[in-house]
C-alpha cells in the first residue's frame, strides 16, 4: 500500500522573509481546506463476473463469488498491481476490509466471465462506515445504483453510510442483504434527517491502518509547503529551514508535529486546516484529531 507508518521528513533550505511566511500560512490553509485525498472506490454492477482472487491469491470459489452482491463498494488499494508471480496484472481492492485482487487483461481492462455491467470509480471520497437512523417523518428516496429505480425509506429505517460523493451518500441497508443505493443526506454531524446509532468500531482497525489513512493527508500538506516555499525562494531575505510535518506513533496515540518546532506557534492556523483533512479520512473510525501543546494528536482509544 502507498504510505508508510514511518516518520515523514522534509529537507532543503529556502528563502523566507516575514512577509513570505505570512503568505505561506495563508496559502497552506487554503490548500488544506480545499480537501485532502481520501480513497478511490470501485463499484461494479456484476462483480461476480470479474475474475477475482482472494487474499491468498487463489481464485474465488463459486460460493465466494455468490457473496459479492451487485454494486458492492470496493476500496481501491493499488489500481495497477501484480500477483505474487510478478507477472499477472491486477487491481488490489478491499471489500469489507478484506483484500482481493481483480485480474486485468492485456488491454488493461478487467478480465471477466461475461459482461460485468455498469462500472464506476469514485475518486478521493471520504469513507464513513457508521450506522444511522433516518428521522424524517416523510419518506426518503433511496436511488438504486443500477438506474432510475427508487425505494421509499420510512422514518426509523437504519442505514450504513459507506462514503460520500458530491451531494449524495452511498449507503447499505442492513435489513436487506446486498442492497446498496444513494441517499440525499446532509453532511457529517447530526441533523434533523438522521442521527448516528453506531460509530464504525475501531476494534478491528490497527494503528497501522490509521497511519495509512493519515499519511497521504500529511504528505499533501508537505507538498503544499514545498511548492509555496519554492515560490518564495526568489524573494530576498534570510534563508530559513523548510518546515515539514512529521508523524510518530507512541503511547496509544498518533502525533503529528512541525519541524523545526520553533515555527509551531506560527503555524497554528495551518494545523487547524490540517485537522480538517485528517477528520475527513478518519470518518467512520470514531477517532478525532486535536491540537495539544503545539502538535496534532489522534488518541487511539
């Protein structure tokens, strides 16, 4: 997987007068608030028609294929990958956190045993995974992913929010095995239309899994820092070290801090922007980021 649970580093020295630092803070906050990379999600109408291998890199049995319902969301791990032989091309995905490998053909498409139907990839969507109950007295319409068909959902219906895309939320109905669809729900947080019943449990999520979510957000912040400092490098002034966010894991928490630490006080606003990106990728885990003593902490409770 992309990303490493190790420590992020940044190097180099750039010019950075006081006016340039102020511009850096504004630019970084804007870059962070614009949204951070999340995960790509693949949805296939007939996934059982794809040539799929298990985490043991063995072809699925007929019974295992039957467990792949239509339009089940598959989180993309590596879009271009190979099996253990180093030769067979595939795409690595996760379904309910279980790894699978979808074989690709010589043309780069998916190998299939018949037409797999409608296939879509939703880029950089925040994963959720919490169970909510619908509160509206009038019915909400669940739009099925296969076309224009809709189902009326009454108040009291429970749904599992899987991910958000634009103004819609992709959900699963726990009461109907393999039933997925789109709902128009407000964004994160409790609202007059729904309330959270059960957060996505962190019991099955390791610290390494959380780091894999957090790392791309921090990488994005450091790329923004490098771009902005590069733009300032032509300005006259005293040479300053290029700041860089680093990650460490200790005592049941993930800590994100700025180096050199002497600049932490000047980057409080940027840290708040970074927290917004972290909150997006932590959605559905029950974990939250907070600023404490000049660093960002994510307690792993």
